[in-house]
C-alpha cells in the first residue's frame, strides 16, 4: 500500500532537504521544490486523500492557521497524521531579545514575516479546536549548528529543552 504525503509550505529554503519531502509539495509561491501552487487555507484536494501531512515552519506565517488545520483534517485519511513545526517562543535568545525590547518574542529576525506565535499549550489548544489531538511534542533545531552556539551556557541549557531549542515539532492525529 502506497503512502501519500502532502508537504504544505515546502518552498523558501531550497537548500533544505525537507523542502523536497513528500509526494505532493504545495506553496503559494513558485520554488524549485513546489509541485503545485496552492494556499494552505484552501487545499484543492478531495477529502481523505493523504496518509501524512508535513508542515514545517509555515503556520506562523498564515493569516488563519486554524483554517489551514481544518483543511489538513479534511484532506487527511482517518488514521493519518500531521507533523508540524513552529518556532519555540520560549527559546532563550528570543526571550532575551524581547526583554531587551529588540523586537517581538516570536520574531527570529526584525524582518520576519511571523503573524502568529504559540507556546506548547496554546498550540495544543489550537490543534484540539481544529479536531486534532497532539500525540507527540519534541523540541528541535532546524538551523545549522553555527547559528545556535550557546557558549558557556550550552552545557546548562541542554537540560532545559523548552528554552534551548529554536523550534517545537508536533505530531497530530484526528480526534
């Protein structure tokens, strides 16, 4: 049995192998990895088509992540799963920049295009409202090691994943 995987928002970082993951790769802009131009809010697929949906670093850019999650639920097969990553709002450098009033806590860079931000509990609530349950949460880093050097803090922060990792990855199943 063939597994069908949808990658939502796959463009932008063409050097990233995750952009090329999946049988169908959609984005609102043309990038090398994109197979179909499509908006995550309005997925032009029949119901219950995909076994898995991946959405890495996309939801925070959307006007309505709730609508996108509802679309994910619609096109996902009954026992399928969704893997989503979002920025970790409690990453220690983000919090420090916010405290120093450099910019909003969820912006990685002053020109970031982030419209939304969630901590783990808020995201779990959003997913639940969209008809999902969260089955796994992991703190991860998408960026190369050179961009996340922690200096003398590194040995200490490793024991506190909630603040030492740039991103949070969620696995969702329909309720």
